[in-house]
């Protein structure tokens, strides 16, 4: 479409795709980038092409509608959509944003006048003994499997975690023919009762949650309120799961129970994916009600960095419906700042809608705010950093030796320098630092992000390189 786009959007979930669509209808040239081949993100993920037909769900209907709108826009030439494309570096080049991409094993660069980041969220799983055993999936990973492949994670599954996702996953496993042995959640019924006023403003979602609970009740699936998984048994595959009750700070207590199962879905909330925003220069602050560390951004997505806009879960966990609205708003704001007029009234209406929808999403996020007792779910020999195979004992020894920041631990132990870039371990590591040093989590920022944001093959970086082109001097005469 263009050598220089007006607006580039990273992320083709509810927020990013709507940002691209709203910006494109103002007449601006738009580039949409996403790692998945089809738009929809995690929450509206498309089913695998190998599945010809499957019963519709609210998520599949919303995703199909979004993808139809995007296909129409790309056909009309108003949006360039690069699927299966990874952003690994973002930087300023004068007044433009330079986006370094990896696609089909090759690196490329695109430039844009404005950049909208809808980078989404990642899952937090508190490490427990055996959590690296094959057959253990994150709750978010399980939803991806259920939505794209329409298959349960195993024959018999324990589902454990915080918030509504645990009940959604359990109900979907049953719908797809799997057996749920038990649902285990550290939340108590009173936690849900506190969220009820916010839930009443979204009656359709409330009724859907009631349907999940009714399905579990009719299926005689035990729901263990105020409990958590404390270990997983099995050498080459899950064979059993240990469960204990937790107190008000979620510290384990009392006798253990055991459930035989061949799989475990485990998750403890979502965390905004903020690394791209940090590389782009956005400031961050700690807000547990939004998922932890979040970039500083207004409701319309604008930031203190000229030409940078943030929306969706990457700007704070507020739910898919709020992300959709904020994406539309951020796309219009970016277009407005590039000179498009007549958008103010629509943007004010979107701002009001976003505030109403955020109330429900934040009430659900509050159910997953980590509590201090979670650190005790790990033992000294529990693997905390999976990429570098670092145990809790190793990390705590480094903290005792003076490494009291995530950057120091990254430097000293490589914690967070593996393929995942710290996405699986940094929240747990920050909790360990807080506990060992008696410092608040809000005073322990995540490590400084560095490119590449995602792994990039050396072969791609070295494409076109010829060793003989190096200016190597001849050896000196003897």
C-alpha cells in the first residue's frame, strides 16, 4: 500500500483490529501486524482450518464478525494485514516509527507516522512443584487449545485458577467431551459476592457465568472454594494433583487432598504485555486492579510519547468488551492527531461506553490480584525460571547475596533472558524479592526490555551476509 503508513497497529485482537478499522475509515493508510495468521487475538481466536464445522459460541461469533470486517477492509485496500508476522524491535527514526519485523523466516522493516500498540496480555502461573510436567497447561493456553482445535487437554482434567476463566475452561472441557475431575480456586464465594454489583451491569455475562456453574453442578463436578493446587505428581506425564486449602492471603494450610488426573489447567490471572510499550518510550506504573505494571496512557490511548497510542489488555486488564471500545477510540485518536476532523463527538461517546464496560472487567481482574501467601506454593526446589532451569532456592540465594532487583537477578542468573524473555517468571521473582527484602511489589519494576522482543533466528538476521565482504586485513608478514 505505502512505503510510509499513516498508522501502524500491533496486535489483531479485539482492540488492535478495531483500532485499524476505525483509523482506516477516516481515510488513513493503515498497517495491521499480528503473530497469528487470522485476527481475533486470544479471546476471539479463530478455529483451526482443519476443523470444517463446529458449534458456534459467543466468542466464535464475535471473532468471525471481526474477521469478516477486516477481510472487507483489506480487499478494499484500506488496511494492509500482515499475519504470521512478529515485531521484534520498535524505535524512532526522526518523526517516524520504525518497526522491525520477522515474517516467513525473513526480517523486514516498515515505517509509520503513528503507532498503536494493542499487545494484549500474558498469563501468570504461580510456580508449584511439578508445574513443568507434560500435561500441565496454563488456563489461557487451554482456552487457545479449546477454541482453535476444539479438543480438551486430556481425558481427565483438574482445572485450577482465579477468576472466571477457570469456570469457563471447565465448562468448555465438558462441552467438548472431556471429564473435569475438580475445579480448584483460591477465590471464595464472598470474593464473588463483592464483585456482584459490577456484574449486574452486564446481565448477559452474568447469566453466562451462571450457566457454567449450573453445568458443573449438574455434572457433579466438585468445586473447591478457597483451595489451590500445591503440587503435581508424574514424571513424564501428569498422574495426580495435590490440593490444599488456603487462608485469607492464600497461604496453604491443612491436610492435602489428591485427585487422579492426566492433565491440569492452571492459571492465576492476566498481566499486561508492556515490553513493546516500554521500548517505545512509555512510562509504567503499578496498579494491581489493572493486572500489575501498566503503561501510562489515557482512555483514548494517547501517551506522553508523540505518535504513540496504547489500547486493550496491554494498557490494563479491563476485559474484551472494553478493549474493543478502547481500540476503536485509539484508532480515531491517532487519526485525529494526524489531522482528521469531526471525530470529537464519536470519541466522547466511546469514552463513556469504555468507562461502563471497564467496571465489569476490572471486577473480574480484582479476583486475580496476587496475594502474599502465593509464594508459599513453591518449595525450595521448585523450578521458577523455566528457560534457565532456576529453582526458588537458587534465586533466593542470589537475592540474599544482594541482587534485590529484577535487573540484578537477570544479570546474575540470566533469569528472564531465555526464549520467553521473562514472561513466565518475572511476577513470581518480584514476589520473592518483595518477601525477602520486605519491599512493596510496587517498588520492584520489571526488568528493562531489550530487543529482540521475540526470538529471531540468526539466519534471518544474517540474510544476505557474505563473509568475504568483511574488510579483514591480510596477516602481517613474519
